[in-house]
């Protein structure tokens, strides 16, 4: 997959540099239509990051569960099509609430 282009009417709600347990480092983005995780590769020498590819592009309709887990090392957990993804975002409760709000708003607009 290549970097993701915005869709018509799509608005970015949240984005954050984070890591997913299996997909490693990247940028997690929530829009009013989907969740996107683009992998990144950083260089310590120049302290720069480059977006590589969209590892996940999940429409909000496909998300079956959103929750948080952990006490010290907290994670945002998304389940879609029976597969769980665990993201180490800074404020996992904020993310979970925002995702649930966007899913609810998206369902009511259909």
C-alpha cells in the first residue's frame, strides 16, 4: 500500500506518532470515515521520519470493538474482522472515546 490520499468529505480528527505491537512504528490517524496506520522509518542521524506505507486502512464500519487495556504500559485495542491491533498511543482513553464518537456519527449519517 502507498501513503493514503484523503477521500471526498474526509476530515482528520486525531493523529499521533505511535507503535503497534506487530506493525511497529508509524502514525495512527482517525478521520470521520476510517482509521489509518502508516508505517514510518526514522533516521537517528538527522532525527527525521519518513512515511513508508499505509499498513492499515480500516473503514469505521469494520471496527467491531474499541477498548483500552493495561495499567502502566497502556494500549488502545481495535478489533476488526476478528483481528486485534494494539497501539501505544499517549492518551488511549481519548482515542477510544473519539473513535466511538466517530463510529456513532458515521452510522447515523448513513
